[in-house]
């Protein structure tokens, strides 16, 4: 069940031994699009996109995508940036419905961990969409590609996904599309994992320690 006393649940398969080889780990790489950055108050979720990664393989045939009806207007600047129009979201599920579908996808794929590029924003979006429904969001296991880049190439100091994809020579898909950015992030992530393994690291626990994914201060 996803609802329990006004809490939404998602069954990440994250209770695995820290000695588990990275090659055996299933990740859900995802991205969101919103009407703006003020998601704690007026801005809303309008798109979720995700793709599965197993070890260092992007599973392009295992994707999730949905538009989300924000129940408000989409600013022209966001329409121009994302190509998400009022028509595309008019009959889309609400945020809570879309998140339910997404978490069900994650559970079915037996994912261990969420992955994103600057993932704190995407988790913040989820948190506040659920808060609007007076629902709690359990802090997930997650990895930010920015943290993995910081471990592998600490001299880099930028945030833009496209620039990192160019720097590491990985595939790029449509920008400011949730599924496009999820795919771009996934290919960047697997390249980073390859470089991580080249440094002698092979295990789940080593990846968690390298990214400090459970130590960062995202309040839930």
C-alpha cells in the first residue's frame, strides 16, 4: 500500500548488504519539471521522467513518463523552456496520482536507489507536493551525480547537466524535458560509475560513502 495514516510509501529495495557489487544494483534515475522554482508555495510539478539503470547499463526500454496537471497556469517562459503546454497537462493526473504511479514503477523495478542531477530540487518538489495533501515523505536512499563528480573530478565547479555531459563525453537528449534529462543524467551516471570502478571501487557501500548520499542535509 502507498497510503498509511497520511504517509506515502515507496518500497525501495535499499536494505541490501553494503558488500553488494555495483553491477547488481538497480537505480532509478529521474527528473522533474515544474512551473517555476518556488515549489514550496506557488509553483507546481508538471512532469516526471525516469529510466532504470542496472550496474553500468542504461535500460532504455524501462522508462517512466507522465505529465502532471498543476491546477494552475504554466508561465509562458516555462512553456518556451520545456515545451509543456496547458493542452498537454489538461487531462494529466494530479501530482499525488502521478507520484503514486511513479512510486509503483520504482517498486515494480525493485530499485535500490534514486539518482538525479541536483536531485535535492527534485526531492524538494516531491516533498511539497505531498505536503499539500498533508502527507509525509520518507527520506529516500539517493545519489546526486554532482556528488559523484565531486569525488571523481573535484576540480569541476559547475552545475549544468549539459556541460557535464559534454565534459565527460556522454549522450545528450532533449533538454528541459523530464524524460530527456533523466536519460542524459543516466548516461552521465554510468560513465561516472565506470570511472569510479576504474579507481578500484566495486561495492554499494563504497558508492554510498563516496557520495555521502545519506549524510546531506535535506530536511524531510
